[in-house]
């Protein structure tokens, strides 16, 4: 419904051409109520900087000046902790004393299901009955 904009992306209201529209009082009241609920008097977009745009502009400027652009090295340090969900589930079940279900053996590959016996009668379609009037 909404997106955070950086200070450089926010235009003053004087630059926006807003046509005059006839609005009913109920619509206006609802619109004001929604705006009051979602606004904050303490928000200042100049407190935030668009680091992605700055990094891209710096790379473009470096390329213009003749520098070779390379991929940055992966950040050092520990990554996020990876949890094996299946192992956690098994451990949880063991604590409760529940045995995990045994896997059924898969059907052998390469074998086709047995063919059904074909009768001559089953090949012919059933005769149609005429509708009674």
C-alpha cells in the first residue's frame, strides 16, 4: 500500500498537478481518518540515506573514470545459523517418546502394472436405451 521514499525522491506538493474532484463528505471523512491513523509527526525522511543508490552511483562514476568493476568479496564472519528441520523434528519426537514412522519400500522401478483380462464383451460399448415418452 505504501513505500518508503528517500528525501531525494519526495517532491513538494506544489510540483504535483492535482485536478479538482467532487468528493462526498463521507469519503472525505474516511480518507482523513485513514491518513490520521497512518501518519506520524516525527517522521523525517532526511534521516535515512539510500545506500544502494549511492553504491551504484559510486560504481558508475568509477567505471566512467576507467576503473575496472569487480565483484566484492563475501563478508567475513559467521553466516546465519542453519537448522536442520528434520533433525529438530526427530529430536522433538524422541523427547516425547514417539517413534518415527517407518518408510514404506518404494515400488520396483521398470515394472508395469499387470494388465486386466480383456473380455470380448467389455470391448463393445453398452447398447443405448431409447428414452420412453
